C-alpha cells in the first residue's frame, strides 16, 4: 500500500474519531427519555382511537403518500385513504378498548423510533354485539416540531 493511501486512511480514521457522537451512541438516559415520549405519544393516539375520534387519531400521524398505513396485508398509501378506511370501520361501533400486552421501543436516532407491540381490542357495536381481536402493531415514529408523530403504521390481526 502506498504512503499516500496509508495517510488517507489514517486521516479518514482520525476525522471519524473526532466527529460528534453518532445517533446510535445516545446515552442511556437520552434513550430512556425517547422511549417514554414515544410510549406517551402512542398512549395519546390510543385514547383518541378509544374515543372514536378519527380526526384526533390522525392528528398523531404525518401526512405521506408513500404508505401511511398497512393493515392486514393492504397498503393504504396516503393518510387520507387510511383515515377514510378507519372512519368506515368505526361506523356502527359504540365503543372500543385497546389493551397492550407488550410494547417495545427501539430508538434508531434522536428523531426516529420504532414501536413494536401486541395487544387486543374489544369492540362493542351499536346492536350490542361485542368481539375481541388480538393484533400486532408496528409504528415508525419521527420527532417533528417537538412532537412524536407516526410516519407509518402497520397492524395485523390473525384471521378469525
């Protein structure tokens, strides 16, 4: 290896060492704070869904046309398409309750986190019928203007 290449490698290595901490090297307390903030944002979105307030629920989602929601194998490209489907799905529902069994947050950077969760929902329809459905959910959260918002949500339930 030539001296020039050796010096170039050494210079690059030195620059990398001198660079600020990467996003992956957040302190434990910073990670914990992000995890708590994402769980709280998810709790707020859950409360909006349980109040059957579709507009409030979608207030926790960013507007995108690149796959806002995936539900049971169907990709809903835009936030508006997803909102319309959720609104349609809530017609005839008197109440809904979500119970989270597990929620795991992986902090990917100071502004991006992944929530992986499982739980079950119990819905009561206008005619009094009640049904409970288990589900798995994955949300990509991004920090935007000081708030954690969902960039993409994926939810699936086993066939009944």
